[in-house]
């Protein structure tokens, strides 16, 4: 990464931290980011997955864990 790219990432991180200062907002933002993180990881590995399908699958897993 170039210095400019690193600086931009650091600025985005700081902006994100300021917008999620309280723990509940941070937890919610993290939970909401999981499907996109998994989708990006699967795309990187060359696996196709629809975001809607992934969200449904993760909800099923969550319901099973609650039982």
C-alpha cells in the first residue's frame, strides 16, 4: 500500500471509531458487517454467494444457536 492509501485507511478507521463509540453501536455495526465480510472472503476464494442467501443462512445458524 502507498502512504496515501494507508493514510486514507487510517482516516476511515478513525471516522468509524468515532461513529461507534458506545459499545452497543459497535456490536450492532460488527454484526451487520459479518455477511459482507464473509461474502468478500468467499469472493476472494472464488466461491459465488449471494448476499441475501448468506444473510438467510446466518440467521438460520443464529436461531440454531439460540435453541
